[in-house]
């Protein structure tokens, strides 16, 4: 094979790699936005089930009336439940579409986004020493939020192990670096979306109070 042909083949391979990376980043970004919206819809569904009107913006759900502590606890559970359901659906489908490059990218993106949600939410609770909505959801079952964090991280580890086995992924420095890099990307996307959401939409929803004295949402703060 001539040197010119080798150079041409090398350039094509590099172009394909760059294209694949670009496609994956775009799919991952889209999956993050869609998954966050599904998470917020999950909260809304659990309010609707209780007969409470609710709506959502990009990164937050809003019961459209004052609520009780029990209402809030049930509503708080809806988001994590939808994340868990997404993980189960992806793990069921991922083997079937393993050889379809785009489909596999989509499924892997949704799997990672939901795994990252559990990690991110757990880290926030640990760093702030405040479970937030996790604590209220945990109280629904008579648990504290530390138990919920353990549950979240357990789901994360099990999901990762199943995915690694299904996809025959090698655990090496390169893949660990990619996993951490994508997690940082996920966090940046979430922060960007929340910043935009806060400026454009949060002030448009009414003040909502919980019957234990807490204010769930106050538009004057935004």
C-alpha cells in the first residue's frame, strides 16, 4: 500500500472518529434535556394522581396550589421513579440495538444521563447535608435521606455493572476518564439549563406553600 493511500485512510478514520464524537455529544446533550423533562413530568404525574394541578418548566415542577407535606412527599417521589424506569427500559433495549450505532448512542446516552442524575443528586445531598426533596420522598417510607442516597448509589452501581456486562466494556483508564468527563459535561448542561430556566420561567409561576410552613416556590425571589 502506498504512503498516499495510507495517509488517505488515516484521514478518513480520523474524520469518522470526529464525526462519531460530535454525534454522540449532540445525542448526549439532547438526552440530558429530554431526561430532565421526563423527570419533571414524573413529579407532575404524582401530583396529578393526587388531584393536584401541576405544571413544569425546563428544570422544575410546580404544584399550582398550596399543598400538604404528604402531597409534597408523594410528588417528590415522581421524578426519581421516572429516572429508574428509564434505566430499566434502556437496559432491556440496549442489547437488541447493540449493533445499530445511532440507536446504541441514544440508549447509552439516556442510561448515562440517568445514572449521572443519581450520582449528582446524591453528591448535592451529601455536600449540603440536606436531602431536600429526597428527604421528603424518603420520609414517605419512614426512611432518612441517607438511606435514599445509599439506594441511589446502589441503583447506579447495579446499572453500571449490567451495562458493562451487556456491552463487554473494558474497565481501563481511558473509559474511566470518559465517564468522568461526561459526568462533568452533564453537570454543566444541568447548570446551564437551570440558569436559563430561572431567568425565563421561575418568576411566572405562583407562590406555593407547604402546610408545615415551608415555601415551596416564591416567584419574588427570581
